């Protein structure tokens, strides 16, 4: 999949993108934070340098410019020094400010952050000071802004709306933009504000809310992929969307289409330094991919990569196409095939080495009889929960004890293990004879226990063991309509129609004596 995404990124071209929304100027004060003030029990920041960056909708535009698009920004700034600095930063970034409206009655939105370094460690934010107006733009400034947006839409391939709740994305302006876009067959992608209010975005192509924004929009907590799928279906149907992307931080991104189809696109574990700008990067990447016709699922995969790179930076730092390609290539490199481990003691030694290296261990188990695409997708999702994936496979005797039928398993245990070990997502495979993996869990103590299907967390076998030592238990969603049982039934039906023998258990060939 990474190779296909690399090819897409290499052939993006230069699409035209219009970004509208709340323009923010981010100011940073960096310094040394080794001391406590003598005047009060507060950190004393000794300033080293200052920096100015684009934020909000301006950050989205900046990111798109770095992704080599032809980007125009529409929004409001005040008639002040901060507004002038914003225009200069936009020009320096290669973003057209032609659709920006100056409103002398309100200040340019500014977020000033103070960051300090102590004991030569990574800098951390100490304080943020905001200057802004949250009042809805109205009257003559609103008319001028809407006119500028509609005019800019004449030369764009996609419209992105970045709503930070600062008064630009009023119902009147948004409705007018979406109605015009529909008439012109221009997709509109919206990153809604944290308020959870989404009614004004009815008729847009897609929304990109995070977990919290989604929960506020539907009034229920989003604690699992199934919760996200249900919320997504509600929003897609209620707002007349084509699809929705719900970002679920370390769990990846849920993609829900108009027909109700839902998929969880997993993401890789990252070293998170600063989540500032991650949502902007997701919007920018999805907008760019939409402009060139990528599928929603591929958009989510690409946005996971770009958003992941962004959280590894401090502050809002644009990511380039080259960085995305390099990250995709790095993790698409051929890696050694997984190993089938003969004994639990041997596996425990290997896992302890990974644990000492700071790696996160993931465990799953199952029969995996007749490996199919549903298994592969599930194991890729499982692998994304950590750094090393252990797959425990039921032995032939164990499968028969589960009551799956006298002729199951179809594929013998050693061949099932060998097939699983050949998958890129799998690091270790071990065969077990017991009806449950309890002994394996007690010995290996994985950081994460995952299981696919309709199980609740409490129904996952072994959850109490993992809970007891502080591990995580995560249910994962399987690909609908894909199961070994249904596959076996189809094969039997086909064989019956052609009067051929039905499936029998395949034993591995032995070498001649």
C-alpha cells in the first residue's frame, strides 16, 4: 500500500486549493526555564529568541503551499501590526492573500506561546496568551468576505473550511459557499470547531472532526471504533455528506461513507512532542488528495502519515511531499519475515529483549484457518497498535475442541503458522494446544491484547489477566462479510454443485525416508 501512495504523491501535480476560515498568527517566545522567580512561585523564562508562524486557516494554507499546491486564503484580519505581519508571512510562504478581508473593528487573532527548555531536554510550553474576537463577522466586512470567497471559487479544484470558532464561519457564509460549490461540482472539506456544532456544514463533501468534536456533535462518547462508526453514520446521514473522517489519535482514523460502509485506518505509533497543527495537517492532506481524486480510504492513510509527522514537531511546522514519501518508503522497506517460534520459553526471551528496547508488544490469537483478506486487514490493524505483533495460533487439536466441525481445521497447524509468519505485519507466531491463551498471556505479559469481531472488551478471553498487570485490551473491527466459516461454506457449495469432493484437512507433506 505504501508503494501505491508514494506513486500518487509523486503525481499530485499542482492542484488549486481555496482555504477559508479563521486566520491565526502564532507567536513563539523561546527561552531557558531553569529557574523559579523570586517574586512568585512561577517559572522564570529567560528569552532566547522569538518566532512568528501562521496558524488556523493560515496554517492550513501554509501547509498546502509546502505540499506544492496553488493555494489562496480567504478570511479576516484586523487593521493592526499583527495583521500586517500575517500578510508578510503568507507572501513569504507562497500563499495568495488576495481573498483576505480587513476588518478594522476586530483584532487579528494572535496566540502567543512561551516555551522553555530545562536540563537540556525538549522544550515545553509554559504559557499561552490569546488576543481575539469570537463575535460573528457581520455587515459590510461579512459582505466583502463572502464576495471574495465566491470570486476565488471560480479558479479552484477544492474548498477547505477551517473553523476555529473565531467568527468567520457564520451560517450565512458557509451556506452560500456550499451551495455555490455544489452547483460548480467543487468538493468542500470541513474541519469543524471544537464546539461540535456542525449543522451549518450540511451538504459539504466531508468533515474531519477529531474524537472530542465528534462526541460533542452527536452527544455520545467515542471510546471505540464502533462508537466512531455509529457517530459517523449519524453525521453523514444527518448532514447529507459524502463521507466523514474521524481522527482517533493513536487509534488511527475512521472513514464512514454515505452508504454506511465504515473502515478503521490504523496509524503507526509516533513520538508525540506537540499536537498543535495536527488537525490542520490532516485537513490539508485530505484536501490535496481530494483535489486529485483519491479514494476516502487512501486519503485517510495519507493523512495518518502526514498528521503523524506533524505531531513529531514542536508547533505548527509544514510537512513536505518529500518528507511524506521518505516516511512511506522507510516503513515500506522489506523487513524480515516473522518467525514461527517452537517454544514459549524461546519466545519469552525474544520478547523481553524487545521490551528492554522500549518496544510495545501486541498479542492476538485465533485459528486463522484458510487465511483470507479479512485476516490480513485485521492483523495490519493489530500491528499498528504497537511495535511487535505476536500471533498465537490454535493447534489442530485445539481447533477441534472449539467445536468448529469434525473437518476443521482445513489447513494443518504448521502451514497456518508458516502463512502467518510470511505476513509483513506479523513478528512472531506460536502454536498453542490449550483452549485459551491464558498461559501465554501470563508468561509474555503483552502491552496490548487485541481481538477482532463483535466482542466487547469484557468478552475478550484473557482480558482479566492483562488488566491485572496494567496492560491494554482493545477490540478491533473485522472486515464485514469475510470469515473462514463463510469461505468454507462457499467452497463446499461450489464443490457440491460440481459433484466434486468437499474440503478435507490438508496435512503437510513429509520428506521421503
